C-alpha cells in the first residue's frame, strides 16, 4: 500500500505543476494515471488494503476518486484530441463504474 501512497503523492505534485503551467495534454495524462492508481487500490482484496497517508481502505471512496480523475482525463483528452489517453481513461472509467455496481 505504501507504494500506492508514494505514487499518488508524486502524481499529485506533478498535477499541481502541470496545472500552474496550463498544459492540458499533460493534465489529461496525469489525471488518467491518478485515476488508474485509485482503481488499482480498489481492486486490492479488502485484507490487502490499509490506510496509509492519502490512501484509504474505503473501496467505494477509491472507486469514486478513480471515476472523478478518469472523467477529468476524458474531458481534457477530448479537448486536446489525445485519442490514446481518451481510450485509456474510458477503460478505467468503465472498470470503476462496473466495480461500483457490484
């Protein structure tokens, strides 16, 4: 779990930098990576998840964050025409919504 917390902390720092620069293509990719991290955490068996820094054990919360960041990635990817990132973000969004329904 510690590796997910470190990855999230790193990506969130990178996100702030990209936001300050207004780089929409980078923002699309970073939001997509953050959504993917939250989705990966949500996929862990319940006994494998422990609160660690910014990472929570609440599967529903992790799925909501995966959906939130994936949607941001989709919006930005459409805006800049990044088809590869758009495909990846939709894939994560679908997986998170599917898991939320179960």
